[in-house]
C-alpha cells in the first residue's frame, strides 16, 4: 500500500479492488468495535455501486460474518442514497446490499432502515428524515461511519455536479429527493449536512474511469460544482480515501 497526502486528505493506494475491500472491511470492523464500546451501538450508512458491493461480499464471507456477529447485533444500517425503484428492482441499492451482505449477517429487520424508493420521492425523503430523527438520540444525526463511492462524473451519494444540494448551509433538509437531469430520474439522498457530520467517512474508488475525476478532486481544495466528492469534508471526523492503482494512476 502506498499512502499519499493530498490537499489535507490521506489517500491509501491499494493494488486492486480486492486489496482496498480488505482494508475497508478491517476499518469497518475497527470503527464498529470502537463505536459499540463508546455508545453501545454502531450507526452506518451504505452506498450503492460496484465498489461497495465488493466490500459487502467480503463482509458476508464466513470469516468476517463470524468474527463480526457480535458487532452486527449492535448495528443500525442506513443508506446514503437510493434509486427511486421498488426494493426488489435490480437497480435498488437496498436490494444490492441485502443480497450481498445483509441477508448473510446477524441482523434483525428492525435494524435495517431502507429508503423507500417505491414511494413518491418527496414523501420518501421526508419519511427517511423522520426515521433518522427518531433513530438518533441527538438533534442532528451523527453517523459512526458513512461509506461512499464516487462516480466517473465525481458524484457521490446521489449529489451530482451542479446540484442545488451543493451547499454548506444548514438550510437543506437531512434527506432530499433531487431530480437528476442526466439520469432523467429522481433519487433519494442524504445531504452534505448529514454526510459531513459523520465521525468517519470511507470513500471506496476503483477502476481506470475514476482516474481523471480523482485527479481533479485532489487538484485543488476549492469547492467546485463540477466535483461533488470534493464537498465531502467531515467537520469533526476522519475521512479515508481507499483507492486502487488504476484509479490513482493520475495522482503523483
Ligand atoms: C449509487 C451510489 C453512487 C455510487 C457511485 C460509485 O446509487 O449509484 O450510491 O454514489 O456509490 O456512483 O459507484 P461505482 O462504485 O459503481 O462506480
């Protein structure tokens, strides 16, 4: 593994997707253990996409599932974002996480808080904000861990380039239902107000199509509406970038 310091962020470059998934699984286990010790619970938000899926499959393997069963029992699972489709749709982030991870580990239905992609988007976003408010014992939700991917257009969660959700103000809701022009579809997403309050954020970035956006994300520290991933900066937490060699190809 090679570590690069980039604009105040620490970037770990692993050989391939398998390497970064292993590191992601170790970090998740460590953070879950620490969170449970501190406050007897672990609150995690999952993302969709192919990179998180590799991590989920590893966590579902016998080795991890057994070692972590005491941790899963104290875990509350949320999502960073969701596609506006029913939960059994192949595009559903819930379905992907359920099939690759959640159905293989020691979790009860009451510990799984999915975004209702099948409902009218605004209503689903409001309902999810209520779920956050009642699940967290504090005025603003503070996740122990947020797992994020980054698209080739540098979107993260479902905050896309030029989104009105690219703002640091507190005036945005906790959960939004943006219409994404390039997808011609609505999405549900946690906003930066929630993401940036997390105690830990792990970005998982793999593949050569991420090399150019990743270079741009670390090229300067100025916030740029073209690069939503750059807006993710925990106010009082740690941010880990786990990337593979292909994605890191244009970072020095
Ligand atoms: C989604 C996401 C999204 C994803 C990135 C990276 O639902 O699409 O949550 O933000 O994490 O697009 O996805 P890949 O790892 O597949 O490139």
